[in-house]
C-alpha cells in the first residue's frame, strides 16, 4: 500500500475503528448487517466498500489487505483450540499456586519461542525471564537444564514435571522454588504445544 498524506495513520484509524465498534456494541439496534444472506446484504457491503474506496484506497490495495488479513486470521484460528485447552488445563491445575498473569505470560512466550531455532533450555529460559526479572540468565540456564534434558518423552504429565516443586501459594515459595515452578510450567507448555503442532 502506498503512503498517502491524506489517509489517516494506522493508529488513528485503529483508534477510530475501536471507538466506532464500542458505539455499535452499546447501541440497542445493531447497525452492522450480521446476516450476509439477507436481501439487503449486497447493497450494504457495496456501500461499505465504496466508503473505503472514497477514503483513498484502491481496489487492488483493498483486495491485497483483505487477503493478508484473511491469512493472518487463518493462522491465529489454527492455534486457538490447542492454546485454549492448554490454558484451561494449566489454570485448573495451578490456579492457587501460580498467579494467572504469570501463567498467561508463560503460555504467550512459549507460543513465540516454540518454533524458534533454540535449544530447549534456551526456550525454557525465554519463557520465564519476564516473570523472573531478578534472575540472571545464566542462573536460569542452570535451573532449566534438568527440565530440558531429563524428560525426553512427550507423554509426561504436569504432575511428574512438578514433583520437585513444593505445593504452596506463589508468595510462600522461595525465589528458587518460584523459578523451578515457572520452568516446570514452561516445560509442560512447550511439550504440549509441540505435540499440538505435530498432530
């Protein structure tokens, strides 16, 4: 897409779209045509397309951006069932032991590093670094090695990974126990993510 000085920037466009979406949600009468099979759908969508063209987009740009968006959505949806199931599993098993935002952070980072060309120990360290900011990378590497190399099979359960970690509330754990618990969760998450990708 070519830069047009009259076209609003992406962030301004995004902010406007978010405000418009919020207004639409709060209205009692929906203004978006939810049923594309409706008799009024063709004219409704033609009007929307014309609005975008009037804003300075060409038909080619609109088609190209639509294809990019559709490809991105397909990639996102391909990962949703496995990630949601894994997240639900972790939250159910560790709800009292690990703060939910830490679990979310580990899950998110595991998705990012799962396909990276890194050793398993490096992937584990990257998964937990954000929630353990006071830990040195080399120290985390030392703690990650047993998790990376001792458990090669893909059928290990979270319980077996967590055997070495005391079951207690996060704040009651020592910093070493917090690090080991985080690494155990990261190991389980990476294992389950790779199994989901292979199936």
